[in-house]
C-alpha cells in the first residue's frame, strides 16, 4: 500500500513528539498502559468489528505483531465499541488475533490525537512519542519501512 506509507509519515504538528499515555482494560483481563511498552515501537490501532476496512487490515496487523513482538514492536488494538468482553474476545479468537485487544469504548479519550475515521493508527516510538498517524488501513510493510527510515535519522 504505497498510499499508506505516505500517509503514515504525516503527523499533525501539535501531536508530533508528544509523550502520551493511556490505560485500558484488555480482553485478557489485564490493564494495559501505553507506557508499559516503552522501549518498543507501538502501533496503536483504533478499530471496530463493524468496520469493513478495519477487518481487512486485521491479518496485516497480526502478521506485523507476530514478526516483531519478541524484538522491537507491538500492536495494541483499541476497540471503539460498547461491546461486551465475552463477545469481543470471541471475535478476536475467530480472527486469530493474538495482539492485545483493549476495550476503549465508543468515545475514548483522544490522547494520541484525533480519530476522525476508522481505522486510525498511531505509531509511537520507543521513547513514547507519537511520530505518525494513518487514517485508513495500514499494512505491515509500510510500518516496517517507516520504522527503518526513522531509525536512520
């Protein structure tokens, strides 16, 4: 997705470089804080089960997570629905998702920046700063390319 690579590189100046943190309950029963993942790249993906473009990118996010979770990056899926944990857990299992799925609710705080449409993803660097935002689907190769480019700077 060439378009995704270009869009991923764009961050609103007011959000670039800001330290941000949040805390949400995961479908695993644990509380996840963004700051828990310092030292790794974090792709924070806002999505919903009823969103067709979100569903299309889930396999990409899972592959990216599997390839990086033990090394340098993770994915956090922030579900933007008022949905029961059992229903969301069943959905995640049906989709074979192993990355953390967090229950943000239909009106989460926009700590990382605006979420104008779903899916929206933010890339947070290992220091905890938002460095990119993508409105619309993203793919693993674009994320990896952006990370490589950022690490060379």
